[in-house]
C-alpha cells in the first residue's frame, strides 16, 4: 500500500476499507463521464468499451484539471485541458506533446469498482482487501420477475451517521411520516415488538406490530378496498457497516403468512461525500400492482417526499444544531429507542480504530 | 447558577444579564412556534393556553432536533422527531416510548420571558437577576388614545454596536436620509445644539435645532400646507445598555410648546443574533393624522426605507471593511460627533467586565 | 516608507512594487466612483476636475465607511456616512462637524496611479519606486489608425498564476478552443516550433506553425473566401512580472511577410483581487475589416466566450481541485509544455524574496 493511502487512512474520519455506492447502473450510460466525491475524494466514473465500470481520481496529475471535464477516446479518458490520456487502470497512455511512453508519475490513482444490485460500488481503501463478497446481500430489492423497483437519490447536508440513526430508529415514523405510519387509533389487541439484535457487525432493528392499523402506503399496495381492518406489520431494518441498510417491510392479514399481503423491501445506501454531506441512494421493490405506472409513481413520490420533506430537513436541522461537534460531545439523553443506532455507532468506532491499528502494525 | 451558564458568561462577547427583545407581541399568535437565535443561542417561543410567553432552548436533549419543528399539544411542546414533550418551564413531561416520569436530564433550558411595550422580552443570563423593572421605560411609543403606532424589523449583517453607533450619532442623517433630514438652506437664525449627556449608564444624544428647515417627514405629519416656514426640531436619542434606544423626536413652531407640532417618538431595540448579525426591531408612534392609513403606510415605508436602503447597506459595508476586527483595532479617528456612541461603548465594556468579575467572585 | 506598508510587504503573497491594471480608461467616466479590490486592498478610483486618475484606500478613517459609497464634491471625495472630504492625495480637507483643518490622522492612504494603453494602472508598493517606465510596452494593441480594438473583463475565481500558466502554455488551445485552434487535418508539410525564451525577467512562449490549417478566427478576419489553403501562424506570448502578457498573434500566407495576412495582437492583464480571485482585463486589436461592427462583435464575442466558457471553468475547477494548497504541494508532473509557465513562476518567487529581503536591509 502506498504512503499516501496510509496517511489517508490514519487521518480519515471514515472507514476506508469498504464498498461505497456511487450511483445506480442506469445513471452511467456508455460514453459518459460522471463526477462524484466520496469520502472527500473526487472521482470520475466511466465505462470501458466492454461496459466495465472504472473509477479514477478526478484530477489530472499534470495540472490538476478534473478529468470529468474531458472526453472518452475509445477506451481511454482524455484530459480536456492538455490532452493527456489514461486507461481504465489509471495508466497514462498518451502525451500528445511528447513522443514515447509517459512516465509512471503521470498515472492517476484508480479505485476498485464493480456493479451489483443495480448499482456501482467503489472500494476506497487498500486494493488487496477489495473483496466483492464483503458486500452484503441486497438481492431482496433486485428488479426481477414478480417484483418492480423504483430508485431515488438525495443529497443530504448532514453527516451520514445522523441518517443511520434515523433509519435504525423507526419510532420517528409516527411523528414525521403520515404516508408510512400506522397512526390510526389502534385496535385493543394491538401489540408492538420493538427491539434490536446484533449478529457480529450486523445490527437489526426489529419493528413488528400485530392488530395494527394499516399505513396509507400498504392500503395503496393492497389494492382498492381490499385491505383488511387491521394487519400485522413489519419494518425490520438491517444495518451493515459503514452505512448500508436493508429494510424488510410489509403488511399481511393477522395470523396469515407474509405473502398474503404486500411487501415493499427497500435499500438505503449512504455514501459520505464529506463529513457534513452525504449521498443517499435508495431503491424500493414491490410485489403488488406490477406494471401499474401510476402506483409506481405514487410509491416513488411517497417515499421520496417522506425523505425529502420530512426526514431531510429534520436531519439537516439536527446537524446545524450540532455544528461540527460530535454526537457524544452534545451529551444526548439516550432513550430505549436508541438501542440499535447506538450499537451501529459503536461498531463504526471499533472498526475505525481497528483499521488504523492494523495499518500501524503493518507499516511498523 | 449552573456551570454551563457560567461558562457562557465568561466566554460571551455579549452582556447576558439583560432583557433582549425577541419580537413583537403581534408576531407570536397562539398555537404557533417561533424560532429565533439570540446571542448565538437558538430559542423556541410559544404561548401557553393562558397566553403567557415561554422561551426554551430550541434543541431537544435527545437527538438535538429543533423543537420549533415540533407542535403544541395543549400546554406542552412536542418534539417533531421522536415525540418527547416539554412544558413551558422546560420540564420533559412525556416520553411516548417508555412509561413513567422522564429523567431530569431530559429537561430543556428555559429563559425568563415576559411581554411589555407590545414586545416580547427574554433574559439571557442568571435567572435570579431577571428583574422586570430593569427594562427601561418605552411607554412613549405605546399604541394608545391619541397615538398611532407602526412597527418594523430588519435583519442586519453587522455587529449590534455598529447600529448603536449609527443611532447615537444622528449627524449622518443629513448625508444619508433625505426623508428625515432638515437639509434645506438654513434660515440666518438657524441654531443647532448637539451634545451628549450621561446619567449613570444611560446616554442621551441631544440634537436640537431652532429656525430649522422642516424635514419631509414632519411636513407630511403637519398636514397639507400647514407647516410653518421654519421650526424648532428635536431628535434626542436615549440609549440604555446593552442596546435599547428611544428617540424623542418632533417639530414645533419656533418658540411654541412641543405639542404645537407633530411628534414621532420611536424605539430601536437591537438584539444580537451573533457577533456579526443583529435583529433590529423598531416602532414609531405619531400624534397627528390618526387613523389615516395612507399616512401610516407612508411613515412606515419612509422609516423602513431609510433603514433598509440607506443605513443598513452602509453599516454592513462598514462591517465588511472591519472584517472580524474590533472597532478599536482599526484605530478610528474620533470626531466630536462620536461623543455619545463612544460613551455607550465604554459602558458596555465596563458592564462586560463587571459581569465576568462578579461571577468569578461568586463561583470562587 | 511607513510601518504598515512594510508589514504588508512582509506578509503579502503578492509582489507589491508593481503596476496593476484596475480597469479600462473608458470604465471610469468623470463624476463617478469605482470600487475595486486589488491584492486584498479595497480601492476607490475617481477623476479630478482635470481628468487625472486618483486611487485611495476605500475606507474612511473615521468609521470605516467605504468612500466609494460617497460622492464627488468638486475635486474632493465626500464620505457618504458623516461627510468628511478628501482630496485626490488622500488629505482630509473638510470636517463638516468641526471648524478648522482636520488632523493628519484623518488622511486616507493614496496609491500612485496613471493612465496608459487605454487602461488605469495603480502601484501597490513603495511610493518612491513607482516609476512609470517600469510598465512594459503594450502599444501594439492601442486603438490607432489602421487598427480597431475590443476590450473585455472577467472575474475569475482562481489564483492569478493559474491564469498565467494557461496563457503561457497555448498547447491547450487545440483541446479547449475550437474558434482559435488550427485543428483541421494538418498538411504533410506542417511544422511546429514551440519553445520558451527568457530575457531577464521577461518570458516569451514561441508558438509558430508553417503549412498550418487556418483557425476560424483568422478565416473570419481574412475576409470571405480570401484565406489560402494553408498558412503560417504565430501565437507568441510575452510575459512580464507579475502577470502582464502580450500576445503577438496573426496568420499569413506561407513564405509571405506577416503583413500579408491578418494580425490580432492582444493584452492579458491579470490583477489579483485576493489569493483566490483575479481581475482579468483583456483587449485585442485587429488590422483587417476595420469599422465592421459585425466583425468587431464576432471577435469580441469569440474571445470572450473562449475565456468565459472554456478557460475560466477549467481554471476554476483546477483551483477547486488544489484547494488552498500551492501548485508545488500537489507535486504536478511537469511536461515539456510547462517550460514557459514554470519560468514565470520561478521569476515571481525570486522577486517576492527580493522584495522582502530589500525591505529587511533597509529597515534594519
């Protein structure tokens, strides 16, 4: 590992050895360059002629022009300022002003990248650890037979962990999200199971309700007039570090199998742009009313608006109230509902220490 | 007094033990939450069922959500994120996720508040010193029989003391404010009395003119064609720390009692939002052409435009020219006209030192 | 030299003893005040009754109001806040609030200024070194018999040296500027001469091409259908410190004298506003199609758009990629094309050291 990356890992407030989502596959057509900043590192993304995804540092080593202002010339990326060309491994393959092979110093840092679950993943740490099997399983939201998917994106002006906190404590749904909440008067038999589980570095926040009222989103998916009076409802959120979440959610008639009602699993992939801004990629997949464009639009809009107009302003205001201080500096009063989010924060803290320590051992 | 407040007072560039205006009474209807930042402290204001004003820190102690994004539930303020509820004394009275009485640590800081002179006043320092009689008398601008009032607000991007400087040295009126200035060619008998008086911590800037030309605003208030050729004119500004001003101003025929001409007393309440931004609340009350909505609008617009388009850009440019440095760092050349504003600055400096010293003695 | 200026020179990232362009002569009519910030110093520019240009610090010594918010009263500049008046040497000549001669402390710093080459030049350093003959010769772009001139201005959010780099390495033209580039397929006899020359502190970047294709701008200037198949083309850039450039450019038939084809010499005067922003004044003068307003507009628009939409975004992005770090901190890979710009940077570095050292000797 080179010295520059070692320094980065030592100083980074982020876990570097991890896969981060940098966009949906559909967002990167061939022959296009896409710029995105991840963990403070500007990247340029493009596809080779074979369709493979490449991620390079978005900075020409000559005069620091963003390569994303350049153009693709066959399989190589040409800088738009003075015309140097780079292949998908970052190697400088052409200097139009001087004959011969450009020196190694003219190469651009490359970041391991691949596609899975309809998204593009980039590894921000040590190359020899970039194991694709480390990416958790998100196949539950793949577009596939019997399931229709919608996707969305938000740019949130807050630290990514404040969004993790939000997603791992869904008790806020009844206060913030009328479209998603089961806040009609509960049946006398209503019962809630809310608890956190931890398996290794995976945290699961269980939210299960029997004899619950039906949130508007499930009334919609059940179909006109078909929803029962009360239902069993689940919204179980799985978190893996640093910030990759899967929500297993759906409604079913009381005492019936989950397949008897609609399901709407969703993924929530949080990619820090900087310490104070976050790329939030989400996708949700339904098993009802397939091919119904109106319902697809309603689901997409419902989820997007819940995030955009309800969660996002609240989380950004929380960040403003915190300024640049750490959550713990503010001495928050912890409640029972903080169980899952605090577990996730402790795991991130542990992994950050481990990543730096391992580095120290190896470079000593 | 708690340790946090002690630290605040020690580090504050502001006098804490003082009443600050946070808005007009008319600006806070029942069932509304209002957010305002005072001395860098975000506050949420609301009314109890009885109509009493309450001011709490605008930050939930759980996850730091602004309480002003919440809602009123009867007499208590419910956080919009996870539903904690607080009464008007800041006590956490309800945690919807856990039975029983919430712990004291979940309480929110409260700030003494009351209403007077058509405005809401908040005490930013030690509670046991929050004496309502310390508020200077501003009844001269109360809406009452024979007097009509207009109110206004500006958000000024400058330190509040630059606005005090402006108001305590009205020699700038002839250069900046045509609507307010007596800048027609003076009569041969014209005589000006400009001087500063100090009584304790009160500074009064006297500006009195005999055989003066009549400023447009008084020609307007005198009524069409009724103003005399020349007049006696007064614009006496009273200042009390930290930044509460009353302007006794009016015009009258030469050698006649002041009641023989129009009066337009006004208040100027400056509340620091931060070191570099200020809430400027003003109100002006006239004793002529009562009930004339056109005149009311002309007076309000005339004063507002003088502040907004003449004073405010000048003061903000002065702040820009000063950057973050103190007035004294810039070694200003003091003129005779600086007598009153410099007295006010010296009093503020003295009170800041006193406030910190007293604290040291008591906490030693 | 006063202590304040000594401190400025010691701390300045800029060469102070130099002429900087602060605008075109046509941009400063009589009876107008113009504000411009140069090397971080706000200036106010105006003309005396005789038409002479004056440059004062844009800050009243009384209360720090920008003098550019004031007005001209005959030959003196009146502060718009409290009415102090200053003559073109910065002397305070009138205090309306107090009789007699104002004290010397009320004077405003003055900066030597004069007009030449259709522009206003200000000296930002020691007055006794303000030698007008130090200004390089830019008469090649004067408006005169047989030559027509167009002028332009850009505010660039980048350090001025990044713009120097751009201008001294015109190899970027073929990648960035279709209107200016000779990028049609070259003739077999095409020959390029690209090299840098240095004479004292003057750097010249030679770019000469024979049997070249004709850039669109010269096809335009040659006149409809009159341009030959191939041409000899020159674009020789002369640089003098800190950042004053003259481009000798034109096209001619192969083996013919330069007068046989159109010339379009241009000046490029870069004036740092701050470390991260630059005033870019340019002018270009043609010897063909004189008096043709359409061609004048096309030339002005062609050059302006090349700078505004092609160079400027690229240079600003380079600055963003560099943050506040120095070029050398980023360890750029230098290419042959960097010869001229690196020479210019080395000269600036040398002059900065010399300016500080001389000062040390004299003040010791």
